[in-house]
C-alpha cells in the first residue's frame, strides 16, 4: 500500500485537510443550482453534505492469485463531501451507459449470449462512458481484425473471435488507445471460460457452435456464508 499511495502521479501530500472548506463551497454551489431549478429539492437533499470526512484508502488482497497476492486498492468515498453528489450524478448520467456492447448483469449477459447463439457510485458510470467512446472509435477496426461478438460489463469484456484472429494484434489495437488503459486477456481452456458468475462451455452442433452455461465459482470459493 505504501508503494500505491506514494505514487505521485495519483496522489500528492498536503499539509492541511481541506474537507470542511470543500464542503462549505459545495453547499453554496448546490444551493445556487437548486435556486435556479437545476436541482430538485430531493436531489439537493441527496447531494448536500454534512460532517464530511476525508476518503479512506485500503487494500484488499486478490486471494485468487497464486503466491503472495497483490493488493487491489479501494478508495472508500462514503462520508466525503461530494459522496452524495456522485450518487445523484450516477442516476442522472445513467442513460449514457446504454449501448449495444454493454451488459447489465449476469442475467442479461446470458440472455444476450442466447440471442447470439440462437440467432465511487460514479466509477462504473465513468468506466462505461470511457469504454463506450473507445468502442465507437475502435470497433470498426476490431471487427476487421476478427472480432465477431463483443459484450462488456463495466471493464470486463467477453469476446468471440474468428478462428484466424491474432489476439496480440487485437491487444495492440486496444492498448494503443490510451497509455494508462492496458488490456489483458484470458483464453478458453478445454473449451471453457468464466465470465462474471457464468462458466461457459464451448460446444459444436452439426451446423452451429453454441455455449452451455453454468454457475461459476472461483477456486478460492469456500462455500461459507455468514448469517446476519
């Protein structure tokens, strides 16, 4: 975690906590937006902060990785001065996430798959906006290079490729889009591959390839549950 927070491209040290000053400034702006009709009274209630605290960062080990697991940094914004604002904006910007390549959840992914085979609260929003823009720019080139089908949940994509597609060529196209956004990939093994909570098994009928689906659990899944 020390290496992560000492990354000066992502974090800087400050001597004074600006939280209360930021809270007061935001409240004045929100009141103004409400007076002009830009915010409803309900939205103002959601956005208006009180008793704000700085965000907290911690690391969660990626326990599915072998050996010494790396940490996934998590920045908890709950209680920060603009947390309510992010919730409101996530609702307002939700329409921007609607795109043919976006899947909502496991159920919509399976439904999309069947259709094909048979014939911070703002984090996911920003990820979708960025990825939709990337897809609009690169999809024609990707399709020319063998992408037959593409569905995505936030930043995880499930892709069906032609038999002659070079995966490294596709990665080069995707990774050339932004220097800070680099793609990795997982290929099917023994005709199976997991995506979200779904394990897909690739089979062939006499004329058409198709997928069988079942629930997927990572190897570290313990089958233990806590009753609240």
